[in-house]
């Protein structure tokens, strides 16, 4: 049962307070002398910006998307409490695949969110001005018995929805509802053949997943459908074939990344072979199909745990909320299932109360101090927290030389 907060507690100030000297410099605009002002033309001021550009320039993949939320970044940097822009929700910790390298394997502990709990969460997120949710795992979202109703609940709360799935979609009506309710869906396929898929995912449902992908791409009106591939020693040779398969199925894009284990770095031969395959996959790109290569550079492939992290504090979790299938709100997706990094449980308190709580501040202070042990291999992988961390750490810096320049 959800408990609503009647009073709004005093906001927690984030990040840790800066000194007065550290306040952002306010830039005074020069005042024109009267004589100079007199010669300026009189009339309508110039229109700025000069009208909207075609939608073709609004790339949904740009990392600059975060700038659409600059109001929230500014509030955060000014020390105000901000709610997340996106909340990632695991409907369940149950998964029907057995991927050997799955980052969520530790959280496959069998819990699921109840439908009433999920519906209540959606309403709370809306109240907290969260703008979007991503259904992911944890477990496999589409195995939840109320997956279809969950999509309706998110829609009713006017939240934009993305879905990350293994594509199995075992519940009746899942494909149709996904196309009605989701802005985008990304299917983790990781193979171009049933044999390799079985090796990686431990299941025999490759053909069924391809049928689901074809249904989604063939009937999508606004939902962008993409496929994901995590390359490792057993499947990397199928990268180019995978890109071809995705294009032939009508997918809009593929993302191809390399599995990352800093403790067991790949041999240089394997790295070279992977890079060649990645280049071949990139050739499949055309005007309507894109191939994104995540981390096929030396910075990532040859990284070591002793490499310095390129930012002082992990601030990104302030912009992304994580709700696990066990109903706990976690600091980041890599810390799911770790009670030391849980802010609280939505079966006991509302999401808003949890986000405003002293417990969240306490956990985030531990994160800022690096006590999460950076299990994401922060700075060495291409996870999105890195991008947000670079922006937020810069904006939060006390003294920014040349900040007055554009
Ligand atoms: S450093 Fe990595 S593991 Fe730690 S909170 Fe940030 S994203 Fe999560």
C-alpha cells in the first residue's frame, strides 16, 4: 500500500553546498551609450531562434538530448532538489533467457511489481514531473503477466515509454500494445543465427523473436524499432551479418557494443578481429538504417581498472531513477539488488518521499565518495552515466576559466 506525503519536506540540497566564492559568475550585459543606441534601427527585434528546422535534423540518437532538460540541470547545479528526467522500471526480476554475461543476473531473484503498485508508481512519477520511463530488466519485462496493462498505466500517466526486451514477448497482445504505447523498443538479440543465439541466450526462440521483430517493424506507425548486439568471443564474427539481418527485418538501427570486463581484457588479436567486423557492420548503414558502434576503440577495449576515472563524482544518478522488480529504488542500474544502495521501497513509501529522503542523500554521498566501487567500470565503458557525469561535473565545477566565452 502506497503512503502519500501530505507535507513536502524541506528540499535536500544537491550536490554538496558550494562556497559563496564558488557561485556562478553572472555576466552583466554591456549598456550601450545613448549616442550608440540612437543609431540602432527601430523596429521589430530580430527573431531568434529563426524558426524550427525540419524534423530531419532532430536526431533521436544525439547525446545532446539531455539539453532538452536544461532547466533541470540548472536547478541541480544551483543546489535544488530535482526529480529524475527518466525512471527505469523493472516490472519483474524473472527472466526467461539465460544470458551468461547478463549484467542483471544477480537481480534475477524472482520478485515482480504488483499491478496496483505499478499503477500507483506511474501516477507518482507524473506528480514528480518525471518525463519518461524505460521498462527493462532486472528480468524480462514482457514476461510480467500484466505487461500489457502496465503499458496502459504509463500511457494514462502521460509518460513517454521506451522498452528494452529480449523480444520473446510471451503475453498475448504484447506486440500490439507495444506499438500503441511505446516511443521506441530495442530488442537484445546478440546473434544472427539460431545456433549462436542459443549459445548466448540459452534458449531456442530465435525464430519466434524474428517474427516479433518483423511484426513490430511492419506495423509501427511511430515506434522506433532497433536491435542490440553485445559482442564477445562467441558471436563477434556475426556482427556484419546481424546488421544485414536487422536491415532486412526493417529495423531502424542496430547498436553494437563489446562486452566489457576490465579484469579479463580481450587479447589484441581478438580486439583487432572485432574491430574489423565492426567496420564491416558499419558498411551496412544506409539512408534509413543506422549502425551505432559503442566501444570499439582502444580507450575501451584496452582499458584497465587502474585507469583514472575522468570525473570526480558520479552525479548522473540524480537524473535517472531506477526502480527494481523488488520495488526498491536504487542509486543506479549497476547497483540493483544491493541493499546498501537502495533509497527505499515503493511498497512502503511513495516515490516522491523516497527521492526527497535523507536516506537518498546518505546513499548519494556514498556514491560521491566512490563507495559503489564504480562497478560500472565508470569512465571505461560507454554507459550513459559517463556522458551526464561529464556535463554535470563541468557545470558544478567551482571555477570555470573562460566560462564567459561561447
Ligand atoms: S560510478 Fe557507476 S556504479 Fe557507481 S553510482 Fe555511478 S554509475 Fe553506478
